C-alpha cells in the first residue's frame, strides 16, 4: 500500500510515525508503564500530525452556531479556527493525503495522549478524492479553562484502512468454557511472578507469547511497528531561508506576471470581505507594541515609467514601511507572528475565490496624522493615459490587511466604485481583489498613528469551475468611456 502526503510548504506542522514516548509514562515508577507491551506497541501506530508551536484557547461553555464562544489565546503558527462553532476548535494541517479508491484514512485520537479539557474527533476521510488539507477538529469538554496543546504534541493520528475489506469481516460468537487452572498451577504461577517482581524485574510473558512455565502460547503478528516515510518536502528552515532570499530581491527585478486578468472577479461589493476578531489578543498586543517600537524602516527609490507616470513614490512611503528585512533588524520575532496570520487566512482566501495562492512578504506600515491615500488599484494603473497598464506589482491579485489599532479618528478605507466605506476594527482582517474595479483609498488620519499589516496574494491556480478566458476582455469600470475621468470622490483624481 502506498500513501502520498502533500505538505503546505513552510507550514509549521510535522508528520511522522507516532512515537512511543509519553510524558505520563516517563513519570511512572521506573517508567513502569513502558513494560506494558500492548500500550507501548499501540503508542507507535499510525502517522501523527503535530504543531511546532504551542496553541492555547478557552471556551465559555456555550454550544451554538456562533464562533465567538471559543477564543484563541495563542496561535503563532496560524493553525486555529473556531468557525465550526459548537464548542469546537479546528486546526489547519496543510497536509493533503492521496490514496487509491480502496483506501480511506482513519483519523483517531493519538494513542495514549491525554489533554485535559479537549480531545480530537475520530473520523474517516475518503482520501482518494478529498480535495483539501485533511481537517482536524477537537471537541472542548471543559469550559472556562485555558487549554494548552504544547508544541510537538500530536493533534491527530492517521491510519490507512480498507473499508471494503473491513466490511467483509464476519464476527462469529460462540459459547466457550476455558478449563480452570489447578490450584497447584495457580500457586506455581503466583510463585514465579512473585520471585520475578521481588528482584525488581518485570514479567514479559505476554510480550514473549509464553506461559509462566515457558510453554509457548503463540506468536505476535508484529512486535514492533516501523512505518516507512520518504520525505521529499522542503525542510521548514530551508523553505524559510529560500523565501527570505526572494523577499530581499529588489521588487523591480522580480516582477511576476499575473495569471488572473484584470476584471476577472467583476465589480460586486460582496468581494470586499471583513473578518472581525481575526487576530488573537496576544497577536494584536505583540504586533501593536512591535510596530510602535520600529526604528528601522525601508529605504526605496521612486520609479517612473516610459510615459513619465510615477509608478512608485518613495517619498510618500519614506520612514513608514518596514518589510521583512527591516522587521528582522528591529525584532526577529515579528515576522513569524505575521507569517502565522498569513497561514490562518490563506485557506479562507483560497476557498472564497476558488484559487490557490502564495502570499507576498510581511510588512508593517504606519500612517501618521495628516496622511491620506487617494483611490488606487494595487496591481495596475487606473487613470490617465496609462490606465489599465500594470504597475510594479502586477502579481498583487488579492489585497489583504490586518489592523493593529483603531484609536484614531478618520482613517476609513473606502471603495468609491462600490460605495463602501469601512472604519477598520482593531484585530480585524480584510481582503478584496487588487484590480482597478476595486480602487480604494484612505481618508485623512487624525489624532493617533494608524498601524496596519498589508500584504497581497499572487494567484497560482484557479481551482473552481470558472477559470480565466484569456481571449476575453473583462469589463473594467474605469476603462468604460462613460467613466473615464469621472470624479466619484472629490479626492479620486488630482487636478
């Protein structure tokens, strides 16, 4: 039997054969629990998936359709989701199993692991066609108590099984009376056991398949389970280093073409999505404090195209933008926290737009009082003679933002073509298409500094039934002759 597992590159999870070691077994007298052969053998059954970072959460005891009753307190790896509601929490594994149609994947509670207050569901998944990362959900059983899953603790164990063959098994039930031992045999057995234990040793009768007197009873199918794993995936640290190198390349030298035509997503305001309370309080507090402490900002240069149009204005962004290289110089812990947000948002983006995506680098931006941003498109120029031409970032197919504070006045983000204005909420996430049908701006910030975490998604594949037609010119509102130069907002275009 061959099983393939595809792992989301860079996602901080590990899949391996379940280990025999258990902390509670270590704590027994002289690690006595390991002498129980059935337990020790069962400990190693199946492949287990574990998270490489601690996660913490708490449930208020209310089971209904609202996701608000479970609060994620710690999740630096971006694993957790509460969208299943009803006192449950789900973990994004980033692992896709592939089997033939006669093999399914049985997901069980990791053998002899115990987490007080929560436990995983047991499920069977038809992995011959299941198109998504294998889902893992836990039922929380203890209310109003902080639950911690330490890094490295398996969250689920997977065993390939054939349901068809299992369904052919017949259980026959008969009467049977076992012959009782004579009192002499019982006395002899007890004597042997006592002698062995008095020496501080342990009996291994069952392990060796023998009676107390050495009489052979039978043979085990296996005495040790050794599952083969051929890991061809990129190690996390190597993946991280490769992507850091990519982020350090000057963006003018690394422009990537988009496979998604401008206008493909239409003009509906339904594509402007707000996810309140997306970030945990721990993430918000850490990133807000980190943002306020940034002293090293990016140095960039302005860029003008062949028609004299300013594509990128470095003066506008001076001392306001810190991308990953700058973030690492300020505090190397910032980047991984933002990476965790990416990983948690990615499956939501992919399911919403029916795409497979890759995020751009981690960034923090500060908006000082008096700053405004006129409506613009993220992946192309939207007005003037160059309208419709790509800017320096044509691969910014989908825009996303996290907001670290809301203790300022103004600073609303607005989409003039959709007539939508939002005052961003602290800890919320927002996303929308990056083309000219979704030009957006920011009203003047007043009072305190506004801190954001903007980033973008490059679409690698369209996975839904609706795929781009490259022979078609999609409707782009601002290229419509009737819309050319129209002032939808007083600040949309400069005089």
